[in-house]
């Protein structure tokens, strides 16, 4: 539910708090109040800026900042509103309602996240591309700093994790998801946070996971998910991800065995290959491990057929776009087709085809 942050009633409360020992500030405040009453919100905001500059009393300055934030809100200048509210919290926290400000920052973050943008310049607000850009990540971060356990905090954390991941800040995103999984185990978003955390950890492991810590954590998160949500429709994806984990761990062991074999340390290589067959018999690399172990140890005899490994995610074949833009099969609308994009000709040149035939390739 959306809440109104600063409304006219706020000014009625703030106005009597002015002190008579600052006459210039009082005069400017009265002018700003009259402008606000008349609906001239931009001029009122600028007038309250003057009050903040002229006043010496912390009480008057804090009232001016609160009034200014309200006027900027009515103008739709959300970045200005946010900056003034943060100034109020940092300079005069005793006069600020941090919970209310955090709630308002979350509401603004949701609006930015949904695609809304505020004008960068009031007098050019009719030009759509002159805006302040996406402030959602900054606002979610600020709101959570002020109220980390608010009712809306789980949604803010999940949004923030997604935005950090999009900004290629994978470790920060994973840390945000860890907090969400740990502190909000009964929330409706907990299930999705677990899936996002496992996926984020898998992505981190692919960038470098020397001791396999990210993979092990992801594996445990998915096992916990299966226990906690056994009837969830996402369990098919979880099953495939668990297979991916087992494949990755088995591949690491197989690579270490290959390294030791090349170094002439066949005993160490045999141990790693045997570990693949014992711990991950359903892994994709298990047949290769068994074949290598048979070569290294003539006394090794396979004792059983390997278990079914289960379906994995399909491997998609990719092609490079031809360097010659004219090599196309179909163009959009050509011969009455309904294609929206050009279909490139991905066939190799005759010279490349001939070279591949000589090498026994198709």
C-alpha cells in the first residue's frame, strides 16, 4: 500500500515550530508556505531552499528541509526530494522520522524500478530524455540502510540483488541473497531467494572457484530447497542444477587426475579417478574416468554398469555471424515470409568445406 510522505498537513505542523529570533528566515518560510498553498510547488521549494540557507536555528532549518522535500515531491522531482530527505537525516536526525523517509525511498525505488523517471531540470521537464536516469539501486540501498527490517525489506533486498547482478557485481548480489535467505525464512519470497542464491553461486564458481566453496554452498542450498519445498514446480530445474553441480565436481577431479598422469604420478591419478567413480558415478565424465582408470591400472575391473545420469540442460550450438553482411538466406518480408530479422547464411565457404573434408570432418 502506497503512503503519502509529505502533505499539506505536514506544513501545518511544521509552521508553528518557527522561532521569533530568526525574522528573515521566518519571512521566507511564510512566503514559501503561501506559494505551496497556492499550488506553486516549484517556487515554494526554491523559497524553502533560501530558508535553509538563511536560518541559524537547527529547528528552523530542519523544518525548511522537510517542507522542501514535500514541495519537491509535489513537483515530481524525486531525485531532489531524495537528496533533501537524506540531508535532513544526516544533519538533523532528531527532527526526522527515519522510518517514514525509508518507506518513501522504497516507494520511489519501486517507481524507478518500474521504469518511471523524473526530470533533471524543472523548466525542461517536457523533454523526456532529460531525466535523472535509474536511481532504483541507490534508493533501495538507502532505504535498507535506514530500515533493514521493515515490512518491505525482503522485496527491496531481492530487487537490489537483481540490480547488482545486472551491474555485474555478482559477489554483492550473492551476499544480499544470503541475508534474505537467512533472515526471512518464513517470507513468501524466501523460495525465490534460495533459487536466485544457488544460481548466483553457480555463476560465481564459473569465474573461478579454487577450493570449490561456491559450488558446495550452491549444492547445499539446492538440497535445502528440495527438503523445504518438495512440491514446488521449480524442483525439475533444481534437479538439473544438482546434476550440473555433480558434473562440475567430477570434472574438477578428472582434471586433477589428468594433471598428475601427465606428471607421471599415476598413483595420485588413480585415486582421483576412483573418487569420481565412487562419489559421482552418474556424472557425465564418469565413463571417461573409468576408461582412464582401466589404462592406468590393469588390475581394475569394472564391477557394475554406471547408473542413469538423467537429462541435462540441452547444449545449444552457436554460430558466428558471417563477416560478409550480404551473405543472407532470407530478409524480413522477402517472398512473403514473416521473419522479423535477417537470416544469415552460416554455411562455410567452399575452401573451408574442402579443407574439412580432407581432415575427415563434416
